């Protein structure tokens, strides 16, 4: 989508600290980190949120989760980490392009606010 900031990051039209690029996804550091490691893993395909994902996105969703795992291993998060998927207004989603947050490097509280 032409006016989507994450589409622009995925295409390299907006700079980011890009950590991983595959055929169908990219991973980059969050602009506003909430933990020592805060990485976003996004599909190149514009999907607004998990709510808009379809059966044809099954493989893509699996690839995104495996990319999160790969990034966690690269970041040496052996003590554990959290994967967050915010959906819609009540879910706290601010960027309407599906993205997994990978948070780690400190002990994280539960429940979230
Ligand atoms: P969410 O609230 O789940 O929609 O998370 C959106 C995240 O995206 C938030 O943690 C900040 C991050 N973010 C927003 N704009 C940019 C950007 O232009 N570059 C990067 N690297 N991160 C961004």
C-alpha cells in the first residue's frame, strides 16, 4: 500500500535498521524500543492485521514466526523473550500493517497494561 510506512520500510523507501530480509518478510529494529531487544518482523505483503489474514497467508504467518525465532537466536535471548501481536484499537495497534514485536533482554512483566 503506497502510504503505509511499513510497506515503505519493506521496500527500502524509508530507512530502518534492517536486520533480516527474506523473499516475503523483513525484520528491523523498533524506532521506540521498549526493551533492550525490540525488533519488528513484518510481511512484505500489506496485511492490515491478523484479523485480515486469510487462509492463503498460512505459510507466510508460519514464516513470520520462524523469523521471530531466528532473530531471538541471533540476539542471544536464551533467557526468554516475548512475541506480541497488537490488533486494532483495543489491542494497541498503531501501525495498520501486520507486525510481530520481539521483545527481550530484560525480565518482562505480566499482565501487560
Ligand atoms: P503497534 O503499536 O503494535 O502498532 O506498534 C508499532 C511499532 O512500530 C511501535 O513500537 C513503533 C514502531 N514504529 C512506528 N513507526 C516506525 C518507523 O518508521 N520505523 C521503525 N523502525 N519503527 C516504527
